């Protein structure tokens, strides 16, 4: 009896790079939906809300959401790996306090800023250590460090605030690029955004982040250093949060222990809205940035239209709920269609 | 205690011509089975023969596409596991799923706890019943302890206790002995026999012929999703069963060509990890295919994972081409030329939701990067090259790898590792869950690779594969290497002997 | 009959000792609570022995207790409810509004409405989570925003003042029965009911099973969707009840009432031994955790630590609790596995 084989003639196989045409790949995504929503909001607001389309509105809008924009960058990575960091706002507060206290104590502001960054990185490292080495769940750990870092911030400064920052720095924080109305701090943000985008989409490290989110076991078996990657991400989050804290302090000219309380929820809401899945493994930065801008723009437009700030909260919440529920519903519809059509698209692989 | 027999003429459970497909993949084309009361019925077949599909249909996890499913003569259609349970069917899996935080007693009675007034759970009564169940089974397990940390053997007993408390008439045991030691197997068999004597119908799925001949009275063979034959154990032999399982003369299936053997490439010395494996010593030369044979649960995959660096080991050394491989560091192992195609393709070998291109290039990202940057165009190029070399069947490179067939998935995993141009390839269950055609392709590929000087360590539970492909067979039993058999001396008997330290299945044995 | 490989004397003894671990946790924090009270009272006898001091120690944390108990129930099923603070605030405001807009409304009715309203808000959460299969973290984050937003919008620039509420209701906030505040009694009654239910009713045990291994629970045929839904309804209802108590206790209610309670409730539960991944822990532990958090808060200034450091102490406690849990779990697994290997 001879062996059973497929045809011995080797057919040279060719593969398409992509299974769907470019327009489908780009347009039929969560990110495109968010970007479209953003554009619609901008359009509608420019037409119907007085003063919305003026440069000064954009200035204040961007100045306001800069901390969220900054922190959303590393937070995206963290959530893609399937973890979460609730302590970011407390790190903002802590770095603000460190900056203020050291500066008040005589240290030049540049040095104090570096110290604040180091404190932020340290906070991230503690999170990272507890999560990767001790093996604790990130939700619980960062609830704990949320309290701890905020507590340290408030403890260090009490109820007082440090306000003697030089005009130079305060103005720098609020300065704009020429006549455009775009704040100069946007340059800082753009640089970071590009760096993070490159890191996520064009490096091994970034590939590893996605792999960890989709299948930590397979990632480990392929040589991805899972623990080290997660640790680095938490350190990055801590550092960027500290950076946001420095900006926040200088912009308002006041270092307080309770600065930016509650910010973590805005960041996470924006990241999730921007298409990053809470289950991990999916998402990209452009969607997240659009998500932050969407929430910020909506808030700004509503404020100008004299709608009270609570409505923006309701809308943010509704958007958040709608975005995750719709993903779930779409997935369910997809499975049903596959079952009925009996195609191989979503079928479980043949049992072993 | 005996349970009332069914109406005369009806088998406890019967399947006739059952089929099941998933999209274009046919898992079962015609499954047939007839379980009688007072009997333990073995179901055997190679991986991919359709056994687990049958089990899942019986359990209510899948719905059959066609054919008849009769329970006690009546047709049934279970749309959920709860329904099949209610109908009196219990399935004991290899990996029982219990609630780790809850006590043994609660696990048995969850959802059905005995109650007193006000709906209060009667814990004393519940505990008494649990103790009674264990007494009936002849086992001693502390009913109050949490199930966390219990051995698989004990967990299976608890599952059986659950089944009995539900008064299951049909018990299916899916490869229950895979992770059990000799003593635990004996205990399980004693329990099974007593259940049989009470009038229940049992089904026993296993790869181990000695167990099948020891425990069962009837055996059904399946192959490639089809029912082949049923016979009483007393009237058949291992050879006949193997022939039915494989469907062809075994020796010609695996075309291992003779290859010139080179130097020692992989040298493992004194590898030990307490509780898992001990004093593991072996070498693999360039061009050699060394097989690690043994029963499932013997520790082979653990050894492989430790060598590669995913699992820890406490003592011993691993060296490739003379260089020490640091422990617990897969990245370093990869750099030194080691590759591992893991046992669990879907969870360890692939990122199922990622594309073919990404999965294929996952291990060579470093070489594809320029100045630290990785472009998907380069990934696609490399993926195209390797996927076509292995003839992976997919429409596009960005197809999710989870949608490919088992055989093609395995090819992607192979492509991923071959792309790293390794010196040593460890491959764990190379053809598990793969169709016959792809199986032959994989074997031919491995043979070719050995011919080019690759050192291959192959773990396999399929004896024919081991005997056909290996230059040497290392047999592992309970974490130790008990035999090093050269190709010429390797036979089913010699390997099984070393793997179980008991004589191979007798050809005739009185049914107990 | 074969002799089984389980329950040899060694493992049994270890298990007896370890079985006490769970109960040891509640005892442990109770002891910690007592120690804190003793230390603070030693420094300043008024901490405990003044009528106001004693009453306040029992009274104020009872609000957090209710929220923590509800949160614990949800966490046990391997979920979380971040919207409880907003639910509390919204219900507190509703309470005030009811008294203002419907003069003479019976107090009992207000309690009932508060409970039902909270339960309704919880139902929204539960329905989305149980049916749409979306993670609780995200949904309750969303409803945290939505409910708080509704609260702020409804409140407007207003705020409920103590003078708006009926005297009887406010009196409830400070009335005591045998030296124990009435509100505390209410909270403790709820606690006992919840504790009893979770321990002695099938549905209660199923909550633990669902949290311990959701996949196994499904395979088992447990009504997972239903149970999770009910857990969220109860959590919301308890937060609603806490809102009513809040109004009674403080009299003044603004739109930020309850802000931050959700994280404190999670903290209390975690400190109390409720595992964040579900499947274990008790509402008793969460309740003691709530009291411990509050009492430490109060005790710190007396012990010479400026109360600015209070949050930091809370943070350390939470981290300490989960590290301790992890170490104990590792030790337990190792001991149980060794016992098994030695049998």
C-alpha cells in the first residue's frame, strides 16, 4: 500500500495581502466611526453654536483636554494588554505636589519638574512590580495606589496650594503657536503621539503588546517578554501622568493635592470610546485621540451653548455604554449570520 | 443498588449515522454507537477520528446535523448541557471543571442543595449525602475542603459523585486516565465497575489499549469521522484494532528517509523539576529525529517546555551546539537556535485572532526590523515566502488564523518556527487534530528537514508515528526516561512496555 | 473497595488549619478595628466614650456599610459596580425632593421608594451586563457618568437643605435605640439578611459558584444571567437605601453626594477579604472593612497623624490586603498540593 499524499507537483502559491479592499479596511472600523462622529460634531457645532468656530474656543478646548490627551497615549497600551491603571489621576496630583513643594523649597523649576517625573515613574514602577512580580490583578492594585498616591499628595501639602510659579512658565503652558490659536503644548503632545504611535504600530514591542492582549500564553511561547513589557507600560503611564501633572500645575499656576481628581475616568472613557477593547488585543491611537477630541469638543460646544456641564457627563456615559454594547451586538449578529450561512468564517476550528 | 432496566430491546444510548460539520470542516460524517446497560463500552480512534465530537453531541454542547440520537429508545435533541444532564447523561472530562473556591460538597450539590424550612440549605444533610456517595464509591475525600488544589484524579471522582447524585444512567468518560497514576487508575476502574454493576451504561474513551482491554467489554473503532466497527473485547486483538484505527498498513505511512547524522546539537543533562520530571538526560544529533514517547501525562511536554524556557527547572543544564541555554528565557533559547512547536496549537502556538502574516512572522520580528522599526510590508513579504513554502491554504495574509483548518494552522506554526532557521526543532504532537493528507505532508517535511541537518525532538502519543519517524525512541514514564530504543529495536511492544511497565494488551481476556 | 489517595492525617490537619483562614480574615480585621479603637481611645477617651463620639463611630460608616455590602455581592460574582456612588447621590436627592414636593409623605414610603429606585438603576446595569455580555467595569463606568449627570442636571444650582426635610426624618439620623443609632440598626439588619442569604440560600451559593468559575457555572447549567442580574439589582437597591440614610444623616444634599463612594466600597470589600476575582469572601468582611476604613480615618488625627494622610493609609491597607491574599493563596495552593503529593 502506498502512502496517501496530496499531489506531488508543488503549486507555487500566491496570496493576497489583504482580504478586503482598502476602503473597507479603513472605513468599516470603530476608529472611523469615532472620527466620523467627531467631524459631525465639529460641523454641527460650528454651524449652530455661537463662537464655537473661533480660534479662542479651540485654544481653551485643547488646553483643557491636554492632560487627558497625554495620559490616553500610554493608557491605550495598558488596556490593549488587558490591564488597567486607575491611579493615573492620583499620579497627576502627586507630581503636581512634588513640583510645587520642591520649587517652593528653592529648587529651580526645571529640576523640580524632573523630580516630579521621577516620582511618576516610581509610582508606575510600584504598580508594575505589584502586578507583574507579585501577580496581583491590576484593577485592585491601582484602586489601592489611587488612594495611596492621592493620599501622599494631599498629605504632603494638606489643604494649601503652592502658587508662586514664575510668569514665564505659566505663560509658556498657556502660550499659543503664532496666531493660530493652537496651544504650544500641542507640539509636546504631537511629538509624544507620534512616538507612541510608532512604538505601537511599527516595533516589535508594539506587536508584543497586541499579542499579550490577545493571547498571553502564545506570546510567551513566542519569546515575547510578557512581564517586562507590562512593567514598562506601567512605568510609562506613571511618567506621562507626571508630565500631565506638571502641565496642569503650570497651566493653572497652582499645585494642589487634589488636582485632577477623577481624571482617570475621563481618560479610560475616552480610550474605550476610541475603539480600544476592554478585553484587550484591539485598538489604535488615532481612534483614541479622536475619542478624546470627541468628548472634549462635545463638552466645549455644549458649554458655549449654555448647556450645563452635567449633560456632557450624561452624553459621555451614554456614548461609552453605546460603544461597548454595539460592539457586543455586532459580534452576536456576526455569529448568527455565520451560523445561518454555515460559512467557515467564524466557525470553531475542528475539534482535536 | 440497581436502577430499573430500560424497556426490553432498547439500548441505554444509541447514535445512528450522526453527522456534524463546522463550516467546510467535516468533524463527523457518520457516527454510530450503541451503549447497553451493565456495560463499559470503549470508543477508540486516532486524533481527529471524531470521538470528541460524539462526546460533545451526547453532552448537549453541539447539536448534530443529521442522524438519530436515541436515549432509552426515545429520540432526543439537547440544546444545552443542562438538558442532557436532566436526561441522565453525565460526562467526565479529562480536565474537570469544578468551582475552586467552594467545598467538595458544595460542588457536588450546587444548585440542588437539600433544603429545610425557609429554603435554608441543610448543610448537615448535604454533608451526610456527600459522605455517603464517597462511601459508595469506595473513596475517601474530605467533603469540607475547597476543591482548589485537588488532584485531577480526585476531581474526577467528585465529578462521578456528582453524576451519581444526579442518578445518571449514562456516564461518558473522555480520556479520564490521561493524568492519573497507576493507583488512581485502579481506583477509577473499581468505581467504574461498580457503576456498571448497578446497571448503568458507561463509555470509555482512551488511547491506552491495556486499559481498554482491562476495563471494557465492548469496543467501537472510529476513523476520519466515520464509524468503522464494533466488537466484543473478547473477540478482538490490539493489532486488529490498530489496523481498523489507521486503515492501512502502518509501516508505510511515514516516509522517514535515512539521513546522515552529525554532531550533538542539543544536550540535556540531569534536568529535574520536583514533582514533574527527574534526571532527564538525552542528546539529539543533527539530522536525527528523536521521539519522546510515553503515555499522556508522563511529563514529556513539561520537559519540552522546560528545555525551551517557558517552564522552570530546578537542576540540570541545556546546551545547544555547546552553548549553555539560560533557563526560563524563551527569547534566549530562540537566539541560540531552539524552536518549540507547542502541544496546544490554539492556545500556545498561535494568536488565533491575529492574521496569518503576523503569526507567521512572530518569531522573526527581530530580523525583520530595520533600526528597530518593523514594517508590515516586510512582514507580508516574509509571511508570503514561508506560507507558500509550506503550502498554507488561505485566501489572504490578513485572514485570522483562527478560521483556518487544523492542518493549515499547524502549517502556520511550523512556518513561524522554521522561519527562525533553528538548529533544534522540538515539536509536540506534530499531527494532532490534522487531516490525513496534511499529516503526510508534515511527516515528509520533518523528514526533509532532518535531511538538511536539523535536529528534531518529536513528542508524540501516536505509536505508529513514533515508530515510523524516529531514529531513536526515548520513552518517558512518570517524569523519567526509562528507555532509549534505537529504530531497529523499536516496536509497539517494546515502547508500550517501557511506557507502562506492564505487558501489552492481551489478545483474549475474559470479560469481568 | 480500594483505599483512596486522599485525606490522610497530614493533609487533613493542614486543611483544618487553612479552612480557618477564611474566617480568620474577618476575625483579623475585626481585631484590627478593635485595636484601632483602643489605641485612639487610650489617647483621647472622648473618641469612644463621649456620647457623640460613640454614636458617630457607629453611625456614619453605616452608610458605607450598605454600599460595601452591595458591592461585595457584585464582586463575588466576578463583576464590579462603579456606579453606586452616583446611585447614592441621585437617591439622596430624590429623597429630599420627595419630602419637599409631597409634604406629609410617610417616611416609610420614602425608604421604599429609595430602595426601589436604586434597584431600578441597578437593573439597568445588570440588564446591560448580563444580556449584552459586556464587562461590568465599562458599563458601570458609563452609568457612573450618566447617573451623576442626571443628578447634577436635576439639582441645577439647587441643593437640599436640612430645613427642607421633616424633623422626624432628620431625627432618624441621630436617634439611638439603646445607645445604637437607628440607622446603624437598619444597616446591620440588612447586613444580617444579606449574610444569611449568601450563606444559606441556593441562589446565594450560586453567586459564589459564578464568581469562582463562570465557565463551569455555565456548563453546570446554573442560571448565570438571572443571578448576575439580581446581584446588580440588589447592589443598586442597597446604594439607594444608603442614599436615603445619607439624607437623614446629613440633611444637606448637593449634587456631589456620594462621589467617591464606589471606590471606597470596593476598598472596604477588598480589605474585608472579598477576592476581586470573585468566588470568595463575605459581606461580613466587607462590613467590617467599611467600619475599619472609617474608624482609621477618625483615629488618625487622634493618634497624631494629620488626617491629610488618611487616604494614603487607606491605599496602603488596600494594597496590603491584596498582597496578603495573594501570599496566602500561594501558600495554600502549595500546601494543598504538597499534602496531595505526600498522600
